[in-house]
C-alpha cells in the first residue's frame, strides 16, 4: 500500500530524531546487511540507513533495499535514506489516515 503525502510528511518528521541503524559501505549489500535491515524494519518500522558510496551506487542500493525488504522509501538526503515498513503483528507507529 503506497503511503499518502500526509503519511510521508508525518514519517519524515519522525526521522529527524533517528540515528542510522545500518551503514552500507564498500562491501555493499551483503546477505548479512539485508538481514539486519529486515530485522530493524520488523522491530522499529521506521529506520534510517547510512549509505557510503558514489551517488549512482547509493541509488542502486536504495532500489535493492526497497525490492528486497518491501519497505517504502520515506526520503533521501545525501548519504542517508529512511525506510518504512508496517508491522502488522506489532505496530510501533500509528500513521494518520490517508488523505
């Protein structure tokens, strides 16, 4: 389910207080990094990821993360990307109604 603009604005506001939980660097998106991302999304629903690499490589990593985890990109600023994935069993974030 795609997020509405009001939901994206709400989530962007929440990301300001977050610190990156995963850093992707020269070794790229290994199976261990993807597993850690999945675990963090399951626990927190909204995560911040530090991506250290050239711009095109960061774009590829963001696409791979979205495809692998099923998470939605909330926003990207420089080398930091934020992702959201709703946890149906134990929700952490109460999203506002879609506009």
